[in-house]
């Protein structure tokens, strides 16, 4: 990764890490310049959206200053889901879009990511070029003067065309379904209830009162505990949980059980497979998806294509091979026939449509996926950089991998990219097999790296 850009744009603790108004200004200036120089037919306009964080307006103002200083106009979308920016970047005559969000992170973090005219997140090489412009002296870019200075416009209702598009991705409506929606006090707070109500569902909304600091605060897709209780208490058919920028979906069945991204892909994927709508009969998943999903899908004549962790790698594989469904266990799911990025609202509509048409309970649909036991843990370490070169650790890792592979299980182990920890995931058919391996692994990592 570069100096600024990580796996999902620029992200950090506002005014403490790299993400400051100065960098936002520089990104706006460099990004607008790059698009105007490299788009086939530059329009001189960029969309800007944000989630509900307290720092969003500050970073938005800095971005606007940067973009308009090189002569590009800004079209403000206000507080909208990330996939709305991606969708409108395709739909409107613009050079691309910018979203200000840190997704599922706490309120004090924020981030900036760009979308191109096709609604795609920028490739690594494009982000590197924008970064290079900044590092080489962003002030060397010619500034707009006199009438060339960019202007700022506001789109009256940016959700209109986006919601209409999502409604058109299913046949029929959602009448008869009682749905509880957890908006994470984030960007879904207006869009998600409006979408489901317009499709005829009976909707109860929770965590839809953003105040700038309560985004993802003990709510949303990463903290669904309260939603689980509410669904059962209110005898709802299903619960829907989004994250701060609404590109994720985690569901809750009528019994209060969690339905994660793997289960959602299983339900929607099998429905598409049975209808002949799943291209090449294949779902793209990351290495962290449960092996039970692979077992289930192959038993129905489908296939699984596995990528490295990260939704950008899922999308890359889908585009390379012509697949149309993929995602992550965390709830980033890409329905490529309708969207270019993970979209929690789109995923919700697709899942609810399958649920209604099946005339079954969500717990019945989810029961088809028999998850293999997984153990996830981490070891806090002082010398993370030595993990790959420590022969004692690597010998132990090889031995564990061999034992698990012989029983069709697996080990995923890696140093974190953002914390001083080593992350461990063990998976196998039998819980007892993987429980035997975790403690010795943690002990040797602790001993060797601390």
C-alpha cells in the first residue's frame, strides 16, 4: 500500500493520523486534476457524498476547496450510502465520485475513497498516480482563475433515482413481510426505511437518529445484538443491519439468529442457480468464507471461486471471469448485474425477495448452510515484522496446516495490517480437532514475538 491509500481508500483517525483537512484538500485537488487529464471525455464535475460522522462536513469543505481550485465543479449529495455515490457516478455526466466515510469504524475515524465514471473503486495503480501527484507537489498543478474556478451545486434528492433502481432489481413487492431495520445511525438512516416501505414491507426502524458521534455505536452490522432481541420481541419476519455507510448487510432470522454474508450468498446464490441466473454457476468468495458454503454449493452443482481477503479482490475476480455474485462473510455482497460495489440495501432487497417468494421462514432457508466450526483469535505481539522469518513459528504453522489439511480443515494466520497482532483462524469439520491446535499456536507466537 502507498503512503496515503490503503485497502479501501484513505482512512484514519481524523486530525491524529494522516487524515486531515489539508490531505482532504490535496486529495480533492489531485483527484480532480487526474480525472480531467485522464478521462476520455472529462466533464469537469465530481460528486461528493458523506456518511453521518461529525468530521464529515469538515472534510467535505476541504475536498470542495481542492476540487474547485483546479476548475472542476462539485455536486453535493449530502448524507448518502456509499453505493449511491457509485451508482450516480455511472448515471450522471460526471468524472467520478468521492465518498467520505470510514464504513464500520468508530465515529472518530473517517475516510475518503474515489469512484470512476463506471462506478468502480479506483484500481491500485490509479490511486498510486493520485498519490504521486500529491507527493510531487500538488500546488504545482495549475490553479483555476477568474471564471474558471469550479462551482458547487446540490442535488435535490440524490436518493430518488438510486431507490428507483433498487426497486427495479426484483419482480413484485415485499408486501406481507415485517422487517426491523438497524441503520447504524449512519448513511442508511433515510434510504433503507424509505426503500423497503416503497416496496410494501411493514418496517420498524431502529438506530436511525444520527448525531455525528453515535454511528456504529453498539448497533449496526458489527453490533447486531440489540437487533436480534428486537426482532424476536416484535415477532418480525426478519431483521436487517447495515453498517455506517450501508455497503454491508447482516440479517437476523425470526428466531433471532444471525445470518451473515456467507448465509446470504448461499440463499441468494442457490435461488439464482435454480433459476439459471447465476453466471457460470459460480459464487466468488474470500478465503475467510466458511467451508460449509463451498460444500453446500458444490452439492447443488455450483462452484466457488476463492480470492484474497477484501471486496476489491472479489470484484476483480468477478470482472475477470464474468461472474455476477460474490462477497464476504462480513456482509459485503456484490450483485454485479445491478451494482459495481457492495450494496447493503441492494442485498437486503434481493434477500427479502427470495424470502417472500419461497413462502418459508428465513431460518428454514438459512438451515441449508451447515457451517463448519471456526475459531478466530489473535495474539498481541511486540515484533510483528519477525513473524514471516521466525523459523520456529513457521515450522509450527506448517505442522498444524498438515494436520488440518489431512482432515479437510485449514489454518489462516497473518500479521494484521493495522494492529500489532497476529490473527489466527482455524476451521475444520470437528470442533475438537481445531480446539487442540489454537492454544499451542498462540503460546509459540507469544513466546517468539514478545
